[in-house]
C-alpha cells in the first residue's frame, strides 16, 4: 500500500534507473516517488563539455522515467533550499540520494541531513557510485592509504558480492506533481556557434552506457592489456563519461567483466583501472583540497613559469610535437582524449613548459566530457609528481619517443593532424628531421603549415630537472 506522503529521489551523478541503490530504497519505502535533479549553483561550475553531456543525459533520464509513468523535476540553485522548499510544498516524508565524495558535497549533504532530520523528514543516503566506501579502506594503523597497490589489494577484499538491483523497479507517481523548470530553459549548451558538433559520436544516457559496455566486451576487452596504450587502436572502453555521470555504475561494470570469459589477465587489468578510479575518490574524500593544493607539500617550492604563449600553443594543439598536438586536437573536437595521450600532454605542459598543473586541470575540466573532480585532480597530480603514489618527479615523457612507441605507424597523428598526413612513419612524430624533399613532397612547411617545436625537449628536460632540485632536497 502506497503512503500518501511522497518521497523525493535526488539524482546527482547517478543518472540511471538500473542498479541504482537510492531509487531501489525509495521504491521499497512504499511511497510515491518524486525524482528530482537540482542544477547546483553552489558547486564548482561545470565545464562546457560537461554541460553538453549533462543536458543530453538528463533528457534521456527524463524520457526513461516518463516511459514508466514518472518524470524528472528540474530545479536550480542551492540544493538545500530547493529540497527544503519541495519538502514543504509536497509534504514529502523522506529524501533519498546516492553519495558523492568531494568536500563540497560531503559538507552540503551533511547539512541537508541535519536540516531534514530537524524537520522530522527521513534522509537516506546510499552508495551508488563506488565499489567500496572511502572510509572503509584503511591501513593497519587506521590511516587512509597513500599508495595504490596496497590500497587496491585491501579494497578488493572488501568488495561484497554484487547482486544486480532490479532494473524494472516500479516507480509510483505522486498524486500531484510539483512545479518544474524546463530543461531547455537552462541553456546548458549554447548551440550557436555549434562548437560541439564533433561530439555526436557519443550517446549520453543509460542506454548509451549499456551499449558502450557491450561494445567493449565484444572485442577490445579481450586484448585490453596489450592495446590500452595504443591511441591508434580501439583498445579502451570509453566508459569514463558514462561512469562519471552515473549512467552506469562500477558494480555493473564489475559484474560484466567478471561474468565474461576473457583471456587470462585481461579482466584484472581493466578492473585495476576501475580500482584507480576508486583510489582517486578515496584520496579526494580524505584530502578534499586535492584539486587545488599539492598533495605533497614539498612541491609548493617548485617555481612554475608564466608562459602564456606556451599555454595557448598547448591548448590549441600547436606545440610542434605531433603526439601532443594530436591529443589536444582530439580533446577539442570530441571532448575526450586517449588515456596514454593524456599522460603525454600533461607531462609536456608540466615539465617541458613548466606550467602549473592546476592550469591543465582547469583546461581539462572545461573540455572533457568525462571531467571528474577526483580523477582530474588525482591524475594531474600523479603526472606532476606532487600526488599520492605519483609518477616520480624525474619521469619526463619524451613526446617523440612516446609517439613512436605507442603510435608506431603514425595513424593517430595523421587522423588529428592532417597537415602531416604525407610524412613517413619515421618522420611523422618529428617533422623537423624530415628531409627538405620529403617535407616538400608532403606539403609541409615548418613554421607555416605546421609549427616548429615551441621548446627543445632535451633542454626543457634539463631545465625541469634543475627546477626540481629544491623539491627533492627538501
């Protein structure tokens, strides 16, 4: 029997119906359910690429709910105020949501729980985004982990059996629907000019997430360990934006990989990447200033350079290093970049140009469809050497040898830098070593049709190593 007083189901980064613990709990309460999304104007503003994805993901979720006789209520502003007003006008007796782990969300959700309980309203939060909660994985001394390998070993021991939650959960509609904004009025994505027309290969929403997982399992998963570092191949899952927006959950991915008969080691290699995602959320929960402050305080002594022309060249894909430029152009065109190339372009910004990692983090935040506060901060600090279990400070990727190793035939570079398409595989990663006749035959004029390198890598490497002296000497 349905209670006359409804419950509010607050969607955030869990934009799915299947395997959604908060939805399952709300439905099991026996109450009518009011699904709600609040565009949180108190949080860090979303980047442009994220806003493009969010608009489509919310539309897809609303359509899925309507197919079940429900709908999504849209509000914007401070979630505490919006939910408080909705409770008052609907007489809701409970609010359900899945937890987030950044400092802003943790503080806001704690305050909201206090507000609701003071008003006699149940506040029920669930784990819909991680395999294990950050506070449950501790060292023998009771401290949070700072190194991935022991963290992941401990975390896996805490992953409980993951039964699928009913994908066909019944959602009872309220007798009266509260006022709602129109999603289109939010203008999350300005269509003129249509800067995101290259994003159309993506399918935001729960159905798109399921399809992406199925594609991965059908082929790339079987050779993931070998192909994951090859940007010239379809060797990765491309699940990252779907996971970020919660269109699919890590529990679903875990079950799918464990349930597939893959060659030895392939599933474990991929699930270790899910583990890295868990680790970054673990770090963010315990060190909430991770996106803005060096995890290792000794890196505060590092002297960054103020190089605006260098930053613009990097952002526009005009550094003169083809693998770097290909990655940055892929990012601008599609809202995504291959993981190996992300490491290469980040190393170039931080160590070749000696530009603060926070500027790179901010650029990725604006341009990535999978921009995630935990992954973005954790991975940029990993490359900088300032993070937990970070890449050693002295590891400085050579953009030429990285390109030659991971894009050996130059197919990735040619795709994103068509002006170099006529160069041989030997010279496409270092056009400046090509003979005059090859450059002329390929239609390449260095400094005109394609830039000369903005820095000499060997000299930049030595400059960066010298700058790290105060850091490593304490």
